[in-house]
C-alpha cells in the first residue's frame, strides 16, 4: 500500500554500466516505497540502456530517458531535464555511482513532512572504488546556522545527494549548464538566497564512491588547473547571484576570486582572467577595489609583484 508523498529521484548518467547496478539496487531496496527514479542518459556508449531497461521490466518505478540532442552535453542539463519530467512532491538528485542507505528516503520525508520544511540535509561517507575502505566525508555542519552566507563562505557544506527539496520551493531555479564542477555549490548558493526553510539531519544516509575518473579526483592531479576551475566557477556564481545577493556576500565571493587569481597568475603577464575580474569589480561599482586591482595588474606586468595593492582590500 502506498503511503506518503511521491519522491522523485533524478539520476544523470553516462557510461556507468559497471557501477549503476549497485546504485539502482540501493534504490530498489528503500524502506519507503512511493518513489519514482528518473534516469537521464547522456547517450552512453556502453550497455547502460540494456541494464536500465531490465530494471524497468521488473519495477515500473524506474523511468529511463535519453537526453534530447538539442540539450548541451553534461550532468547539469540532465539534472534539469529530469526535474522537468518529475512528478514528485520532493526531489533528490543522485549520482549513478553512489549508494543509498535503506532509509535514505524515509528519514528525509519524515522530517520534511512533520516539520513543514522546504529542504533537509543529511551527510554522506566516502568509499573507494574497491568498496573495502570507508572514508569520512562528513562536513562540520553541527550547531551552525543554515544560511546562504554560511554556505557561500564554506562554513557549511554538502554534496548534491545529501539534499532533498520540496519541488515547489525550487521555483524556476535550475543547475547552471556551463559548469563542469561545483555544480551543487552554485545551485544551492542561489537556492539559499531565496531563504527556504531547511534543517540538518545528523545521520549518514548515503555513500559516495570516490574513483579516479571523477571530476574532483582529476582536478586534484593538477593544482593550477584546480585553481583555474575554482576561479571560473566563482566568476559564474557572481553573474548568477548579481540580482539576488546582498553586497556582503558579493564581497565574500570576490575575496575568494582574488585569492584563486593570485594563486596561479604568472608574473609579468596580463591574462584574460584578470580583465574579466576587473570588469566584474566595475560592474558591481567596487571602484576603489577595481582601482587597486588594476594597480596590481600593472605592477605585476612591469615588476613581477604588487599583491600588496589588493590584499588589504579583500582581507
């Protein structure tokens, strides 16, 4: 017998046939039964399609879609497409290589419904690709206020699958399709700026697989590439929150941008990144900071130093 609201689990996937079986099994074994699992395939070239169709034959709660050709390739557009197809009252995005605890859905729904919340956040544990070593992946969220400022500062954090949200609270918000990493950070920064009501659940309800092919693991191999990616992500975030974020939060993001910029900027060089940062400082009317940033660019070009001009402005 079905009881409780319908929950939509949305999974983007691409060439994960060797891993997605464990993920789907963990969903099938959920103690809460009123769910739909929407799997959006980004045109996998392995036997992902065959595997998922076998699950659909046994359980109609699984739904499989090929992403339309006109949509940009990537997990973000798959998440957005899955959201548009979903019918559930609550949404939980999940990755095609991670594992749910058997009460993953049940515990979240209980708290959302009983306390009339817009979202809840649990926590996850990491495990390696061999599955024989559990590593802590718990963020220190205890006793901290669940606000947009704390989240954007990095004082609280989570991964995408930790959050279950009331679909109506998302409104027209969607994942930014240009991002290749930190997608959830961008999305939930914008979501929290809408001031939804949420709560942390101090329970491990999922397990995140860490393997060499994940984006984050690849970025760890190249520190310069990692800093460039972080800076790009924050520049995108600035553009996305320009109309909704108060100036103190904008300054937090700029401070981090300056730090990342300095971390990989070559001496005696003017980069396109610097010009983009300067343009954004001017667009936010941070004229004094823009002037000092320009001094750094000029000093760095002629003398190979000059960070002293901007450090006090972003400390």
